[in-house]
């Protein structure tokens, strides 16, 4: 279980780095943190442990909540969408527009699956 805690802490650290450096976007470092978060989410998903990210929906750092919402949208749609709407409402440069677009794409995908 400690390994899972380490993974989640790594995910949080990467999300915080991106949050704190959102506008700077030092590409190499930013990409490293993005890839780290994706690897953690994939590992958790492949081991049916993605719900371990759920507490991050309440994290005080915007990008930690937003990233967790992205990774949990298919499992906890309503709770994840609340985070998206909060981020959109805050009008955070880049992050709010990314949330708006991601949510729009999610809704379009759901509608296509219904047809």
C-alpha cells in the first residue's frame, strides 16, 4: 500500500508543479510531469485502483483537482464534472479553457455512444 501512496504523492507533486508553472511551460520539465501523471493514472487503472485518486477531487490545489477529475470522469462523472465547472468558473488562464474543451468533448463522446 505504501507504493500506492508513493505513486499518488508523485501524481500530486507533478500536478502541483504544473499548477505553479502553468504559464511558464518549460517544455521538457512540463512534459516530464505530464507523463508522470499519465503513467500513475494508467498504472492505477490497470490495477483497478483508480478510485485511489478520488480524494484528490477535494485537494486545495486547482490542477491537482482538475487532473484527478480528468482521470476519474468515467468513474465518478458527477463529482468530476463539479470540479470542471469550478475550474471553468475561476477563469484560470489555459486551465479553464482546457476544462471547458475537455468537458465539451466528454459530452460529445457520450452523445455519440448513445446513438
